[in-house]
C-alpha cells in the first residue's frame, strides 16, 4: 500500500464517506483538503458531514477541519504548513494518511511540494485595483499567470473581487520574488478520483442544497453574523456563504438565493473537474473509479490500486 491514499472528486461525489470508510478499513486517519472546512462554526455550508467520520460505531480521526476562525483569511501557505504537521503526526503513529478533498490547488500544492512564501499586503497595488470589476480583475490575473507560468488561482478561487485582488497580490509577489524548486518532501501516494456523470452530479448537488437549507444553513449564517462576523467577510468565502449572506441581509430573495447558488455550485463542480484534468496533464496519475459503486466495492478497488 502507498504511504498515503488521496481521494479527490467534485462536490457531492461522496468523497468524505468514502475516505472515512477507507480509513476505518486500513487503520487510517483522514486529512482534509478543503479550503473552507478549516473554519469553525461554518459546518452546513461547507459540507463537513462530520457524521460520516463515524463508521460502524467507530470514530475515524480527521485533521485540518475546524482549525481557523470565521472572518480570517486562511491561505495555501498556511495549509501546506498544517498539512505537513498533520501528515507527520499521522505517519509517526503508524496510521495510514488519507488525504481527501475537492480543493485541487490544495491537493496539488502538497503533493508536488510547491514552495510558497507568506505574501504581505500590498496597499499600493490594492489601491490601484480598487473599483475594477471582477471581469477586469480576472483579466489582469490571467496576464500575471501567463507571465509567471503559474497554475495557481483558477476561477474557483476568484469568484469575488476581494479574492481576485488577493490572487493578483500573490501572483505579483511571486513574479517579483521567484523561488526555485520545492522544499517540501515528496509524498508517496496513489491518487483516486471519483468519476460521476454530469447528470448525477447535478442531481446530487440540487438535492444536497435543498437538504442543507432544510437543515438550517440560513440560521447558521445568521448566527455567524450575530456573532460579529462582517457580512463582507462571509461573502468573501463564496458559494453558500456568499448567496445565503446576501439573502440574510436582504440583498436578494430566497428564490434568487436558491437559483443563483444552485447555478454557482454547478459551475464550481465543473471547474473542479477542469482542475483535476489539469493535474493529469501536469503529470499526476489519477485512477478514476465509479462513484456509483457501493462503498465497500470502492474501498476494495482502492486497496487493489494501493
């Protein structure tokens, strides 16, 4: 078996339940690779599905969930540091690490060992970008990426102007302060992707969105707002937190929230798959298995690959 097993796939493909079942079978622990599940008290909107980590009455240990406060800006540099700490902790105890998530950039960064540096705020640059539209910012970012030969910051990461400005800030810094090679250790892993049809993915996304709204997602956002988290800070996180916050503060109706959010999640899932295909083009072998197989059969297939 490879030292680590990595499970990727688009949203609603069943990654968490599979990772937990696999970890339970092999005496493993799950390391999350999700850019939003790091935040405490943001449970329903980020789809933590913590109940999935109990398999046949046994709790499967998990890492890198609930490690940051809402309103803060957790980033890829911090994730690399936290991942390595969790990975070393799991392997030191002889357990099998199971990396699981849909944030392709996070997965690729730790598997390839990107060398990143903490990027300071550039007030002059931010002032020059103030007032530009998301389309304009996206075009600026695309130019910087071409210049840097960068694969970071796809459209998954820049769905608000604040996030686009931060991405431009990072790409600008990277261009002015180039680093060579990687200083993170190579991770021995087998990568398994969950293959799900577009139609089934869309069906699951819509069904899950309704379930999350019925489970109190709006109340979760209102509680965060009442707890002092600024609306703009929640909107910054995109997807559920963007649209539900806009509904909670009266900018859009409930119907508009559902319709716009449903479309946004479908687009997000499509971009996730584009990223994963890009990983393959960049030389990473992904073994795709049928997401519709029973969990036990998927675990068996993964163990054959590992």
